[in-house]
C-alpha cells in the first residue's frame, strides 16, 4: 500500500469490492496499467456477490395535519381577523347616529 502513488486511502476505499470502475474513472496512465498486471489478483465470481437489497423504509404513523398545533394557529389566523371585522361592524352599527 505504501507503493501506491495515490495513497492508501484510495486502496482502502475499494477494499472488498470490484474496483474496475474506480480504476477507470481516475484515468490511469499506460505505465500504471502495466504495473497493474504485476499486482492484479483476479476476477470476482459474480455468484459470490450478495444480491442488492432494496431499502424498505420503517413503518410510520400516518400524519394527520388537522391534529397539529400548526393547524390551530392557521385556523386562528383566519378567524381572529374575521372576529375583529365583525366586532368593528357591530360597534359602528350600534354607535351610528341616525
């Protein structure tokens, strides 16, 4: 690992998996490809690679927006101005001189 020009972190990140894509993405020189023949270990048997597991999210309770404090605040933001408007109209109506 000390002989690798890219450092040991690159090698450790590819440990235990097929590093072909990692090798090709870096854009190694021809001399690096010749060195690879010396250190090449072999092919991975596809039968030994575990099948990809799909992610199953944990079960969550259903979200009911009508039972949250935010819903109460939204209702109050709508009702309070209406109540103030109604009160203003009532006061004007009863205090108005004919």
